[in-house]
C-alpha cells in the first residue's frame, strides 16, 4: 500500500516522459521518447495521455490485440514484442517498468505525525528519531524500533521485541514479546507474530501446556499477509528467511524454519518443525505434516499435503505428496473410475460365461 | 449481534400477541390470536408463555413430534403444517417470522455515547452527526462516515475511506485507506479490507513488490465475517457485490469481482482476478485458481477447487471441479478401488491360466 | 507465553539441583543429585551447566545418540531409558519434567501496572482488584472480570461478558457482548469469540439475516489460538468444553458443542450445530459438515471431512470420512490407477482376440 489512491486519480499530478522513465528503469525506447505520460493504467482502461503496459505473461495475444485500440499515449512492453502502434519502452521484464511507474505516480503518503499523541510508547522503549507510531498503537518496555520504520495505528509491539529499519507494520498487527522483525519488511493488518506454539503433554487425562519460551525471527525484506499467524518456538526460534513473501491467512507453527526467498500463498498451514529450504513455493491451501523438509527450489501445487520430505527442485502435488505429473495422471484416471468398475464387471461376466461353456 | 442478550433473558420484558406478530410478518393465525408471548425460543427449550417456531427444514418430522410436548404458548409454522396442538402463525417462510420475532424481542442495544472520548477521529474526517465511534477506534484524515453508522471500539478507518449509512463495523475490523463500504453492511471483528494484493515480479532472483494502488469496494447490504481478508486491487478495484454474505476467515485476493447476492462460506480462498457472477454459492473451504469465472447461480460444494470456468446454474464439486453427480460417483467408486485391483489381478491370472492351457 | 525470553538467556539467573527438580516433579535421580543446572535447552543446543531432556517420542534413537555428545550437565529422561553418560532424572512422562523446568527458569513476567491509564474500562464493569488491563484495551459496561486475570493491550471485552479467574487474554482478542470465558484460560492474539453465526433466510431473492442473539461459553482451562473465530449461537450457546485446546485459525460456527478435553489443530473448520463429544481430536485442516456428531475419543486425521456421524473411539480420515485404514488403502490404490486402466484395456483386447478366434 505505497499509496492509498485509486488508480485513476494520480493524486500528485506528476508526469514523466518515456525518456525519463527509461532513465529510471533501463530498457530501450521505440518511437517518440519525449511523449509525456501522466499516469499508468491497464491497457483497456488507460485514458489519453496515460502510460500502459504489455506483460509477457497471461493472455499475451489478447493483450497485444488490445494495444491496437488503447487510448494510452505510451506503453511498457517486452523486449521482443512485435512492432507496436504507439511509443514503447522495451524491457526484458516489463513488470519492473510497471513497478517503477507505480512507485513514481503513487509514492507513499507520509502521515503528518511521528509518535501520535494517542499512541502508547513505553518510556523504556528505544525508538529511533524518525519513527512513526500511529494512534492507539502500543510499544511496550524494552522494544527497539529502527529508523524509518512505521508502526501503524493500533499495532502492538511486545516487550523486548526488535523491529529493524524502514519496516511497515500495518494496523492491528501484533508483534509479541521477544520477537524480531528485520529491515524493509511489511507486516499486514491483524497478523500475529509470536503466538504460543501448540504444545501439550497428556498427563493423567489432562493436556498440560508445554511453555513456549522461544521467539520468532523475521529476517529482512519479508512481507507477511493479513491475519497470518506465526507461532513462537517452544525453545529457540521460529524463523522466516530473508526475502520470503507470505500471503494472507497462512499459519506457521512453532519451530518452523523457512528459508530465504520462499513464496507461501494464502491459507497454507505449516506444521511444527517443518523446514523449507530457500526458494520454495507453496501454492494456496497447501498443508504440511510436521518434521518434514522441502528441498531448495521446490514447488508444492495448490491444496497439496506434504506428507514426507521433498527433494530439491521438485514439483509436487496431491495428498500424499507425489510428482505433479503423476498426480495429474491419477486425477485424470479417477474420472474413468466409475466406467472402469463397469468394464471389470463385464470382463468378469465374459470370463464366467467362458468358464461355464 | 442485534442484541448481546442471552436468549432466555428477554431483557426488555416485551410481550406481543399472535395477532400483533401477524401484523408485523403477514401470515395467517390458527387458533387464539390473542395469546400473548414474552420471548422466542427453540421448540424443546421454550418456557411457558414463550413463542417457538417450526421450520420447514431439517428434521421436520422430529420437530413436529417435539411440538406435542413443547411448553411454548404459541408457534410460528409453515403454511402447510398439519393441525397443531397450540395456536400458530402460518407463514410461507416461517424463518421470516423468526427474524421478526427475534428483532422484536432483542432489539439492538445502543451505546450511550456517539464519538467516545477515547476514540481518535481526525479533524479532517467527515463524520455524520449521529455516528457512533467506540473507544480506541481510529478514523483517519479524509475518511467519510454516513449517518446511522456505528464504528465499534478499536476499529480502524484509513485515510480517504468511505463508509455508507447504517453500517456496523465491529471491534478490530480494519478498513484500510481508500476503501469503500456501502449502506447497511456489517463488517465483523478483526476483518481486514484493503490489505495489499500478493503481487511480485522475480527480478535477478529477488521478489520485487508490485505496488498495490487500487482499492476494495464493498457494496450495500453486504455482511463480512470475522477475520476475513480482502486484498485491494493492484490497480482499479476488488469488488464485493450488493447483498453478498461472506462467512468467517474467507480470503479474497486482489482484483476479484464478486457479484450480487453471493454466499461464501467459511475458510474459502478466492485467488486473484476470479469473477463470481450473481447468486453464486461457494461452500466451506472451497478454493479457486486465479482468473476463472463462476457463472450466475452456480454452487460449488464444500472443499471443491474451481480449476476452470463454471457455467451458469451449475452444481459442481471436487478437484478438479466437475459436476457434483459425477464427483459423487467417483467418490463412491474409490471405495471399491482396492477390491478392483484384486479383481483385475484375478482376471489376469485366469486369462494367463487359459493362455497356458 | 509464560515468559517472552529467548531460550539461552535465562533472564533471572535461577539455578536448581537435580534433587530440587525431583522434589518439584517426582521421578527418580540417577547419578549425582547435587549437580546444579542453570537453564533447560534441547540436547544439541544445551551449554555446559544446562539441563536437557530426552523425550520418549519422535527420533528417540537419534536423541539417545545425541546425548553422548551433549554439553549439558544433566538430563530429564524416560524411566526406561538405558544407562546414560550424565546424571538424569527418570520420569514416566519426561515432558512433565520439561514443563516444570521451563516454568521454573522462565516464570511469567508481570507488567508493572494493574489497569493501565491508557485502557478504557467502563465504570459499570466489575473488575476484581488484582486484574491487569493493558494499554488501549476496552472493557465495556456490565463486563465482569475475575481475580488474577490479565487483559492484554488492545483486547476487547464487550458488554455483559464474563471472564473468570487467572485467565490470560492476549492483545487484540475480542470477547464480544454476552460471551463467557472460564478460569485458567488463554485466549491468543486477534481471536474473536462471539461473532455472529452465519444465518440467513432467502426471501424474495434476498438473503435476510437471522439475528444471532445467543452467546459463546468457553469453559475452564481452555486455550484458544490466534485468529480463531467462534460464532455465537443463533439462540442459546455455542460451547467449548472444559480443558479443550484449539490451535490457530480454527473456525467454529454457531451452535457447535465441543466436549471436554478436545484437541483441535490449526485451520480446522467446524460447521453449525456440530457436536464433538469429549476427548475428540481433529487434526489440521479438517472440516465438518453441519449437524454431525463425533463420538468420544475419536480422531479425525488431517484434511479429513466429517460428512456423517462418527462412532466413539474411531480413527477416521478422507472425504467422505471413513476408517483411516481403509482411506490409506484407497490412497495407495490410487497410485496404481493409471496402470490399472491400461491393464483393463489389455484384458479387454485379449478377450476380444479370444472371441474373434
């Protein structure tokens, strides 16, 4: 949420030329480099004078077709796009052009306060001089907040937790006692970092709580979605590795170790002591049983259940987990199963008939 | 939560006669229309002098049986119910009678303040004169709140968001900057409207955030459950159509378009750019892949995964999605699969035996 | 979160001897009972002078091996563990020793305030004298809070709700109007207790809300995870039985009755009017359809969908639910399904060939 603006408003009336954009992004201009644009918008929605973009991705053919009728003044396009009817900036990754343009037209709006008078910040907290703390936020004793960081309204930092630099904590997020969040992180609204791990021992028919005295460490450049819950370790640390991105409503249990630059899509549940190596992707609604390891660069397709270790570089799916290609074959075969039952019954009858004759 | 009362208390000691109830609800009274009731309660729990109801739905036969022994003084019943041993109000939809009776006996309790002194409301917000804002709620600059609306304790309205008339925002709900909620909506506790869409572009091994500068628009008469998360669009608008009802812990990704009067049950996950047309029902724990369209009036059964477009009026289930009747056949056939394996092995042996003789 | 400490810190510099520990826990000391330990840590992480433990559970053989090289000074071990190279406390359930040691070394840190000046507590609430209420917490009129209970920062207690003794409500948890929480409970951050049940009646194409005027009762010794949502009953009570433990992000619908000492793992969804008898376990991501009963002591394996009543003492899994052993056979058989299709095709061909000759 770098800005809260609605796309078509372009609140600051900024403009830039393709040449200036190219200076920011790299890439090569085709056509009039002095064309000036006032906003960025999807190809079918762009108004006259606006910039649009042509991704190399989904529906590329359809997008190419739309370009013919767009009202936009200029275009960000893949390097190898065909000749286009309007000036374009050609880039290897046109999404990076979109990122730069969005950041230019919709810069983050800064609030007009630092520590808001309606915030509660303990006298025993260490807050860098330019930190923003919103109304009804709470920063407890011993908490440390690095420069440039923004603690939004109604967020909570528990005792002795540490937040790095240039991190953004959204409204209602809870960073509980003793947990750490690195630099350049984004923690979305109502996320919970540091809730107790779910650990009990059954003693005489009663579930006795095993105290959870560890913490959570979120490394630098991590983004954590709304209503995510990350449990503190029983002892030691539940860790979210550098650059990992976690979507909304993901549950991460105690003692989990998530590697660097992992991508975890919405509503995934990761059981205790699971290890994800670097660059692992878990698609939506995946689950893992506890104490498994998913190897570097592996992807688990949506709704899969990781029931055992996964080798590095795998693409797996299903429950239990198996190679994605195998799972697809099984799913296709299942649709033939009712017919198969009939066929086998027929075969049995034929054979019986043969026997009896 | 129109009242916070426990059923059997009937806090206001209100009473009404069947005749008066009929005037509120329509329907036809059978038996003494002057019988006076003091509360409404389930048929097996009603006390003497109370009203009860007989739905036309689940366990109808059992309910009919219970009526014989109920202590209630009167009954709301379906039009076509058999003769009953106590005075009754006959209605086409007896649930509507229950709704009216509950609203009569348990009217909403109004707090005794408008803007609570412990709330923070920006001077630059536009708040209609009879709006309630609870303690430790935050209303940021540029927010607009329509008449009759109630912002509960600890709720958050971000910059430039707009809330219509007679809407109820429960404690801890977050309506983030630039988002809009219509008239007569209910947003339950700790829901998040307007968190960032989950959008990244991989550049040199790093996931670079695509700024999410769009918003969410929740149209009129929508109810949104506790801990629901709705992501703002990358650009443009994520939209929840008029009259739709969303249960707890549903995740709705960026750019999703939900039609009018949809029903989305708990723990559903809707991926980016999915379109639900009007009157779509997604049962519990359903998932959708991105960029699919579910046609008007369709139902997806519990736990289904919408892997492709669904035609209007369909009833689908399973993963991948298929007609519900087919899915049921497959699930039934699966239980015969282990036996089938054996049968085929037997058939093979029989044939081999034949070959060799 | 009895302490917020990071394991290796041992903030209070407490020490104890094995003999003293044995006095606290029961069990039998083998070796030097006067060995003094200063902390408790996992076997591979313990520092010289620390206590460690050997559970009887997962990876027991590997743990036994690790004991040979641990730097720890002493060990909690199962009664029947082999001879060990360091002094040990032998217990039937060594986890109970760990619990006692963790509670000794990491006692709960008490805040230095009772009702924080930045809290809002209604004058019409009944708050026992030693209750802690954190900054920006809200306690509304008519709420009752028992002695020793702690309402953390930014938590919410609605009108007329009742909280027992020695209960801990974490930051941002919402106990809505009229709900009750017993003694010795823990309600984790951002959990919602008492949101409206999801009840509508379709009238002339419009979903009309059925007012939800019941409540939720959480009995004694219950733990409820972060971002859990428990809906109030339409009328009457949604109930969580004594000693039950609920993990993060579980959804419990209206009118559900959960028995005593149940264990419900993360991301489970329980539909309306479901009954769990005592000692039921639902593993992660389980769902239940409404109006079913799960018998005493039953376990539903991860991701299962309870589609019908489950007899007491069952171990079930899958969708639809079936005996776990059967489900495992089916899952195993499915991997042979593509091959089976081929085999049957071959059989058909062979038979055809036979026919034609």
